[in-house]
C-alpha cells in the first residue's frame, strides 16, 4: 500500500498535527477544508464566501494529489448552523455536474477558528 501525505500552498496549511490529504494507491482522503483564504489565513465574512472558498481549497488539495472535483466519490459537509443548508447546497451544486458524489451533511456545535462550513472528500486519483 502506497501511503503519501499531500501538501499544497494553494490551500490553507493544516492548523494541527494532520495532513491536508493522504493518498493511498488510487484514493485520496482529504482533511476538512474550512473557508480560510490561503494567503491570509482569515475567514471571509458569511456562509456564501466561506463555502466558495472551502470548495476552492478542496479543489487545490485534490489537484495536488493528482485528482479533481470530478473524481470525488463522497463528501461530508459540516455546518455550524443547519439553517445555512440551502445556501451551501446551492453553491455546492455549482461545483458538480449531473452526477454529484455521495454526501452527508451534519450540523456541529462548532468548527475550528469560528468557521461556518467545513468540507471533506474522498476521491479517485488519475
């Protein structure tokens, strides 16, 4: 089994002792991506901006692993407030074609750094 840590400066650095993703053979498992702006490490205001940035961060990590958004088979979305589900769902739908991946969405008590949304994925590699 080939086990490789993935790191890219195009997504925020890990805020703890974990990798942005782990690639094992033909699969990549990403850590949760907050909507942090990679250059500043700050969260933009609002659920829309954070969701778009979280998806951009996820795409950057997947690209570094030799994958992409079109290769995702499963995502998990963590929301600080389930009332944001509709907004997040609409933005999320823009990121995928007619066959979106399997997904779970859960509300959590809190997210790191006061984030409003966090998204993780499992994807196939090239």
